[in-house]
C-alpha cells in the first residue's frame, strides 16, 4: 500500500491525475484484507483494524472522485469467499449508493432550488433497498444496526430539505420492513414533523 501511496503523491506533486483504475498493488492488498476477515468474530478488534485499512483505500478513490474505482475496490476479493468479507463489501456498496444519491440530490437542488418539489429519487430508492437487503441478509451482524441508522439518516436529510412527505414515507415503509425482520424501529427525533405539526422533543 505504501508503494501505491507514494506513486499517487508523486503524480499529485507533478499535477498529473492518477490512472482511473484500481492500482494492482492495492488490488492485491485488498484481496489479502478480504481473506483476513475470514472466521474472525465480530467482537475481535482485529476485524476492525482490517476494515480500517480497507476503508483507507476506498476513501482515497472517493476523495479523488473516482467512484467507479472505489466500487471496484469494494468488490475486490479472492476466489475463496468468506462470510465476513462478503458482509462488509455489501455494506460498503450500500454506503457508496447512499453517497451517490446524496450527491445527486445536492446537484438537483443547485439546479432547481426548489425543495418543495423534491421527490424520492431512484438513486435514493436504490440506496434504501441496498441497506434493507443488507439487513435482511445479515440481521445478526453489528453492521445491520448501522444500516438501520443510515436509513434514518436518509429520511432525516429529506426532512432537513423540508420534504416532509418524503421523509414520512421513508419512515413508514422502513417501519414495516423493520417489523418483518424483528428490528426495533425507533422513531427519529423529528420524524413526520412539519411546520404545522411539531414533533414532541423539539
């Protein structure tokens, strides 16, 4: 990883862009990190350390806006599949979809400047679906609760844009989903709030 980092720094210093593809040395590192997750318990600090290194690589490509390369990095794996590696990749892909949806909404608002017309986009629907699939596939994984919180955050973001109907719709549908999978669905602070219907606790 140090070799790839040094190469990226040299290109940046020279004012040149990195090649828009996953660095071969980083691909090998990601394969090794994927394998290291195999048979490691969720509570083992080693798992968090391994995933921290994975995040560093993915974050690098996100920072230079190579989102397609970040996706390729997330999907990098060895032929021998392991449960922990697959779970983390699925979660990170959901996060990537969420971030893409948020960028799209920001761009829409800059273009139209009309929060009253803000609707649930296809990209946001895809992000929520990805989180829900993760929860359904990995209900006992600690990351499942992070996926739950991420859906709450999506609803909250629409509420911040005053798209209250959209936020309420996300909450309502997710509550039904969470009930099916026996997830505790706590109302968000401010859920279903509107200028004419303040939420208790505010």
